[in-house]
C-alpha cells in the first residue's frame, strides 16, 4: 500500500504523528522523523523541501531543539505536518522522504536531562503495601494521599526500546540470611509506566502551577522502569531506591505529542483527602489520560493496566516536582510510576502479578515468578482518538541478558 494511504483503523494515522529520531541503512546521520503508518517521514528534509520556517528545529539529530521551542511552535509544526501528509499536492515532494519503518534504525529520541519516577497508582501502592506490610491497618503510607511520592533516578541509563537490559548485580539479603551476599539479581522485575517529556524549561525558584502543565510538557511515551526487587529491598532503607533501579529505564522510540491525545483526556479518580492548594485540581481541566496498556512477556500478554485509574495526574506530579523551586530543563523525563488497575489481570509489575513470587505466572515456555535471562518484555498501548479512532503509543521492548 502506498505510504500516504494508511489503512483505516491504523493507530499511527495522520491524527497521531508521533516524533522520533532515525537513521537509514549505511548512514550514521540521525534525523527527526514522524511516524505515518509503517513509514517514517524525514521531517527535517520535508520542512526544507516545503520552505517551512521551522526547518531549523526539525533538521536536527535530536528532538531537543523542537522541545525547547515551546507550545506555539509545537502546535504550528503539528498543523504543518498534518497538512503535509494529508494534502495530495505535497505527495510528489514527500514520497522520496518516506522510509519504510522496517528499514530504519530508531534511536533515543531526545537527550535526557534529568529523570524522576513517581508512585501514582493507588492500586499499585495498596498491592505493594499488602505484600510488604501485611499486618498494617492501612496498606498506604500516611503521606500517600497528600502528595505524589517519587524518587530521583539516573538519566544516563535511560535507553531506547530494543536495547538489551543486562541483569544487574548488587548486594542482597533475604530475611533468613545471616549476612548480605553479592551477585546478580534473582528478582528482576518490570514496571509498566508512562513517561512525560518536558520541553519548555522553567527558572529555578519558580514553581510550575497545575494550569501550566501543557505549557511545559511536550508529550508522553511508554516507559519500563526495570526493578531489581531483591537489591532494592536491602538498600532502600532509609534513603530509597539506588542500584536496584538505576541500571536501566527503557523508553519508546516515539514521543506522542499531548495534542494527539485530546480525545483521551479524562477526569482522575475522586480525591478522598483534601489537597493543599498547589495540588488541588478540583477546578482544573481534566488531566488524566485514558491509555490502554498491554504487557507481554515473550509474546504472551500477561496484563492490561488502565492508565485512567492513576490517582495522581502528570500535572500534579509536575507541580509537586517544582514546588520547592526546582527548575525544569528541556529533556527532563518523569515517570508515572507503575500503572495497575483494580483487577488481578491489570497489575503492572511481576511483584503484583505473582504476589512476590507466591503465585507464578503460567507462560507457554514455563512458569515465571520474576524475569529469566532471555525473556523479552514488551509494553504497548493505545488511546481513544477522534471519531472512534485509536491513537497508538510506540511500544517499548527489552530483552534480559546475563550480566
């Protein structure tokens, strides 16, 4: 099928147009690309060919210049791209600039400035609390309903989908062990998340209000925050995750702009506790997103977490991240935290799916409590689009290899 004629129902039609960075066979040059069906449009070359005033933002090896340009530029570029791929008069010019997706190499689409991860799913937090504190009267910690809990991660180990994940080593100590031992993690896990990509920076000392979320956040992507549960359990008291989380965070090669997800915006779950003013979203526009996520291990779907159930929104997370005066930088990335629904088949980690190893998963190639070497984990997702269409999110996949 010709590249402009995207089949009806394709989740990467002209109402989507996510951004990535690619190179072609035999070339090391990286270029900004936009996905259309099973092709990639060389956005920089298209902008130059059509005389776009935004060619200088698109003819680059990374998305960062576009991210830094701000919301007006983001909207203008998106309108132009939509016209380029839908107006027949442009087809002769653009046809040579469309590359089959199967024939290009995809790269990390932006330079990650900083990385923060949150803990925003009440279902996930309750499950974790029941697993680790089974005798507690309330599985949630006392602060959970008052602020979005998070930790500061490591930007240098954010990798693009398709990158192998080396099984991490570190100290671990089971409750029955007399002393810690060193070795590869035996409880390697996944965390199905959504990542939000910051475009417009903010000055230090100036918190970002809830209403300004869309002025700073360019788009989102699927994210797998791999987790070595055994290493983390021994090290995290009293300062939180470190080696158990910093070895790899996988993100999709495609960043979906927020403007492609207008039809997917939903109201978050009801707030059960009064919120402080900087987090109170009762009078704000809906800031939740109806994203339908699927988790597959070696091609077998094991869970389908709904992002619409997340208690804390990305706008609240951004407000909390900056309320102490912390600045934003172009390329900052923050993860939603594990996405889990209320049902057993909607849990976003093996910790929950197997109840910390008590209830192994039955897969075609054997049982799993945690990941084995050679396992391939793939996250995929879609969101409602205009006219009953679907907007696809680029998948994020990683294969576990021995350390």
